[in-house]
C-alpha cells in the first residue's frame, strides 16, 4: 500500500484569497484558512497524491463514525452538567 509522497504535492491557489491575518492574532481555532490539504485514499491503492486546494465542502458518508462519536460526546457532556 502506498504511503503519502510529499514529492507529489500539488498546490492549487484559491482565486479569492482571504485577507492576511496579523501574526499576533493567529491562534488555533480562531482564524480560518482559505486552503485545505486533500489526500485521496483507497483500499486498493492506498494514499494518492496530496494536494493543497481552496477550502470547500467536505463530503462524509451519513454512516461515518464521526457522527456517532459527536452525539455520544454531546450526550456525555449533558450527564455532567451542574450548577
């Protein structure tokens, strides 16, 4: 199975870049980016070529485990709510 090969990285800049954020305002979860890393994977071929592409929708199958996990976290947090 193929590993991710950074030598195959393709960069597709966005046609409408966001304004640059001042360095002192950068922080995790506080500033969005106009690009994302996308790497296809398949059972037969493993990892495909990585690409930095303009941000866009992320498609997830309705039965993706992440949805179940998110609901479980929410329900668990409700069990520990106090004044």
